[in-house]
C-alpha cells in the first residue's frame, strides 16, 4: 500500500514539473487552444474590416456618382443655354438681311457715324460692311464706328451684337437689344403668310 502511494505521488510530481514530458504536452494543448482563439478573433476582425472597407467603397462610389450627376446636369444646362444664345444671335443676324452701311477704302468719317445713328433709330439693328484694312481688325472698326455714332448724337450704350470675319460685317444694335434677345423678345416673330385669295 505504501509503495503504491509513493508511485502515485511521483507521477503527480512529474506531471507538474516544468519541462517534463507531461507538462510539455499540457502546455502544448493550452497554447494550441490560445492560438485557435486568436486565429478566430483575427478572422472575425478581418471580416469586419473587409465589410467596413466594402461599405466605405460603396459610400464613396455613391458620392462620386452624385457629383458626376450634378456635373452632368450642369453641363446639360450650360449646353442648352449656349445653344439658345447661339440661336438668338443667328436669328438676329438673319433678321438684319443685308448691310445698310458700307465703309470704303478711305475709312470711316463723321458722316458714317451720323448714318449709323439714324439707321439704328429706324431699324433697331444694323449691319455694317467694312471694306478696308485701315482699322487693323473688325473689333477696332466696331469701336471706331460706335464712337463716331455717339459723337453724332447716338446713345453711348450702342451695342455691338456680333462681328463676323467672314464677310467683314459688324452688327450693331440699340441699347437693350442683347437683353431683349436673351428674353426672347427680339427679333419679333415672323408674321404668318397672307392667305391665298380664292378665285371666284
């Protein structure tokens, strides 16, 4: 009986001695469980982070799409406005069918300025054809003609509606013409054709 007790005590002692075979096996099992727990925790954390990253990417994509939609809407509105302005200028250009004032090779004089003033009073918009290179550019010619018209009693707010290099032509307008064009009030609508007379 005493011998059996001593054997049991010896086995228990060996099991708890650091570095013993039994102690190493026990520690290994504990370490294995701890590693598995850490692995599970890491996996859970990685999954959560990945999910959060996906959510962030989707949110960023939604923001980018919103910005793109706003830019596209702004671009469409800008294109429509530009198209409308182009149509208005083209209509006014066609409304003034032909140049009513011509500037010859000698350049512009006070007589031209007075004629421009009178023509604007009568027609609202006037085309002027410049047949000389004395001014250098059509922009300078338009400025000079406007100054001459003002010197002869025209309003200082005469408007330069359009300049076309092709044809060397400048379109002038009375003050407020550009605003009326923008508001759709000028040129006036083309009157409908007169009804054909029915033969008896």
